[in-house]
């Protein structure tokens, strides 16, 4: 299990400066606790100081694994001259965007609207009442190439504040009014026009296919980001094509997804030695990554690989899922089952180095490989394209500044079977050697200075990972018997993955949920953060809890999901205009409430909410109509976007189509949950890919469980009771109010579902 140490490096000398951030919990804020800048955390103390002194606020937003945030800290925030300007003329506030996504959203929206681009670090100047005056992202300390440096910008803002304050403040107020108006989307009808969901899915699939890279996989050009919502859309579209007997087109969709996932898993964006995936690739061939590892990527990628395994039964995909899950278990899980947020891209090249370098922990010289692997070094070097001159030469974008000269980022450029055959070794022996070699490198790498771990626990990101662990617990049962696993994959019994999911969910319930108010807090580190739960926290956690239930957990998880959905509706639903706001709207310092619809690196809360509502409607009878109505009006809010820019919201396209699709299959499994037969039948229910399927499982001897279904779905309770057999597990497949005859054999259930 990973340990959650402090981000501060130990030092024998006491720090020269200490500011208010030393009292905070966020690793990112703690990184800045000893800057000479007199930082404040976001809060009333800072706002009051700005009002009292009548000076602007300098707001700096970043996160602990952000490379350019580190650069700006070293260049500007550790510099005494810059600190003096900031301390004399501004109230400086530091925000961790992962801790306060609501604050980040307000000012990132402003910067993107005004300047056409954004990113982190986000640097914004505000009036004392928090209206934005001007902003940007990373600023170098000094003027360069005709662009003003940070010191010049500070002087200009100070001068503008002193000489034309009124104009500045008016423009800030106007900008916020304009943004507020632009973002206040409301539904103009009760639901989407007929046919629009299907057209949106089709259009999104066509646009993604147009941007597909047929050589290296992926949608779009370098830098290449894994955007799992694109994979979800293509697989959903493939299923629709297959259902409509368009086999050729369906195969083409699957081939695009398959090449993308294979290229990523073979590329340097995948950590071959320790497992898991880095944030993105700087080149088109998925080779040289930006090395940070984010929890939200890991959870979503597991599900993408699991889905393709369900469709193909190719262990390449199940193994990659295991690789990520085993990485999370090894490095990212805390002592109470909580799942941490991220690992940094930068680390020291050696103990005591004064500066950190990007990727230092992950790259190798050819000589190191020789020294560590001995007789197997030549085989390993050929397999992973390792060269004495360094291997970051596959694209002119891989290493434009020669940062990795003489260094190697592992990449598999040929199929493993071809390489095994070339070496003259049987495939299994070849794989075993590679696994042993990776294990040796892992042991050596573990002794290097580690990238810092952001051990914040974020509810929404935990939700994404919990879903992955829960789903893996059943889908992986269909790996062929006798499948061999090689390091960093450890061959975990799939059942253990469900235990991980339940433990993480229990941590959130215990530490970040108030049973009285039924509200979530957003994050945890040494205690809950001050920030409330946001829409993403509720939506992603509800999705995870439905997955825990459907893949074998108790109805208690489903009952909690229903409870959270009620709270989500109460806090975020726009009763009049439809859709969900991103924040509860109770904090006056957060100037915008946004209805987020963009499915980016993470899906939007509204997209996930639509799918949750559809799933809950098929499980819970009393609230079914309300759930579906809320989903319909939510989608109507985004009608224009679904019509014109479907590619920006792939998951919402799927959700819209799912809501309008004919009723999906309902699988009901009845029997003794403790039996092996029950486990096999439940795994069979999940063996095929079908997003429009609900799985319900009931042990009629469990009074609490039967009580839950009697209260929430009498038909299901009645069906379970009438099909209960003392010594048998029974499965029924229902659709359009008609059920198949009871099935007792998992293989018969599989063919029924196919």
C-alpha cells in the first residue's frame, strides 16, 4: 500500500519563510508554504485584507503534479524581488484546483473566453470583490521575445489599479455578467426532438473517425491525450451498428478502438515497469509522455480495456486492465482503503539533487539496463527499443529540446509473438523473461528518489476508480483458464477487486459523508476539506455505487446511491431550467454556477447524471418516471450543443441515445449469494458488452434484501420469490415486460444475452 507522506522534503535547516499555507492540508498548497510570497488560502481572511487595503488580489491556481506550476514557483514565487512586489501591491491567494474545482471553473472560463486558451498555472488578477481584471497562465519572470514577464505585468496591473481603477472594475463586472448570461443554458422544451440523439451519436462517431490516426491509433494529432469518453462513444456506436446488422461498419469501429488501446499499452505513455498510464504523449506515436499519473485516467482506462475484453475475449485487454488495477493497489491506496489522486511527473535524478527533472524516475540508460539485467539485457533492449544514444527519436516532437539525450523510454514497437519468434524462444518463456526483467528494474527504480505523491482523496476520482474495480471483479472471470500473468501484473483473484471497491466506498461514507444532512464533502487529507461535494462528486460516486451493486455488492450500496441522487437533485438541479449546476451555489465567493457539458479528460457531471438516471429508472420503480423526466429536461438544456458540437460531448450523446432507446435487457439472478454457482451466474450476466442492460441479483432468504425490493420494485421482488429454488441459481432475461423461461446454466444465459 502507498504511504501518504508529506510533500515537503526533509531538511536540516529551518525554512527562511513560512506563510499561512503551512496550516493547509492540500499537498499543492503545502509546496508553497515556504515561499517568500505572503500567500493566503482562498477564504474570507484574504478577501477582507484586500478590501481593507483596497488593493487587487493575485490569484494563482494549480495542482501538485503540474510541471509548469513547479517552473513558475521556482522562477517567480521563490524569488525575493517578485515576492516583494506581490506582498507590497497585492493580496496573493493560492488555490489547488483539485480541491476547489468550483473556483478554478470561474476564472478558467474567464481566461478562456477572453484569451481563447487556458491551462495551469492559472494566473488571474481580481478586484477585492473577486471580479476578474485580467489573467493568463504561465508567465516567465522577465521580458523575453517581446512578451512581458511576470514582474512587468505586476507593475502594469499596479499602475492600472492606481490610475484607472474604476474602468478596470467595471470591465470585470461586465465580463462576469456576460459570462453568467452565456452560461445560463435552460431547456426550451420538455425533451429532445425525435431522432436527435441517434443523429448526435452518428455525427460524433463520424467526426471521431475523420480524426482517427490509422498509423498509431488515437483520435486527433499530437500531443495525444487518452480521452476514454471517445472510446465509450465508438464502442456504443459499434453496438448500435451490430444491432442494425451493419457488421462491416461495426468491425471498423472496433478496429479503430483496438489499435488505439494497443498502441497506448505498447507505448511509453504506459509505465511498463510499474503499471498504470501517464497523462499524455507529446508525440503522435504514444512514445514520450508527460509523466504525471492521474487517478481519473486510470479508472476510466480500466473500463475501456474491460469493455474491449468483453467484446473480443482477447487477454491483451484484460491484462492491461489488471496492470492498471495492480498499480493502483501497489502505489495509490491508503491504509483505510482510500485511493490517492496523483503522482508527479518531476523527481530528483539522485538523492540531494537541488532541482527535479521531468521523467527522471522512469527513464533508463542502455548501460543501466546492461548492469541490472545481465544476460537478458540484449533481449530486453531489443524488445523495448533501447539504444545507447537514447530512444526518444521516433518523432521530431518526442524530444525537441534534447532533455532525454542518452535516455530511454520503454516502448514495444513490434508484437510480442514476433519478437519471441525472432529470439527463438517459446512465447511463454519469452514473456516470463520480460516479466522477471521488469521486476528487477522495478526493484532498482524503487530506490530512486520518488516523484511526490498527492495523497488527497477526491470523491469524484475515487468514484471513477471504484467503478473500475467493481466491474473488473466479474468481467475478468472470463479470462481463459490457465492465463499466465507477468510482472507488474500479479494475478489477483478478481474477487479481491470488489473488496478494494467496497473499502474505498466505505472510506468515503465514513469520512466524507454526513448521515444527518446526507451531504458529501469534496476531498480528504488529514481530515475533510472545507469544500462541499460538487456535482461530479455526487454523479461519479452514484455511478460507482450502482456498479458495486450490479457487479455483486449488497443493496445497501444501491440504497446509498438513491439517497445521493435525492441530495444531488436538491442541491444542483435547476428546477425551472433543467440540468444540473456544478456547485450548490451557497458560497458567495464563487461567482458563477455553470451547467457543465464538456466530456474531456473526465466526463461532465451532467453526462454521467443522465446515465445514472436511466440506470436508476430501470431499478427503482417508485421514482422511475421522475428520473426519466429529469434526464429528458437535462438533455433538452444541451440541445443546441448536441446538434452542433456532438464531438465535445461523446458521453452525453450515449446518454441521450440510451434514454430514447427501446427498453433495455434486465437480467435477474436469484439464488444463494454465498454459492459458487451464484458467482458464476452473475459473471455470466456481465460477460457481454451491452450498455443498455441492468443486472439485478437477489437472495430471497435475505429479509433485508427482499424488504428493499418490496419497497423499491415490487415486480422484481415478486419475480424473485416465484423463481426461488432451494438448491438452484436461476437467471431470467426480461425485455419489454416479457421474460425468458428461467435459466440454470451460465452458458445458456451468455447465449441468451448475445
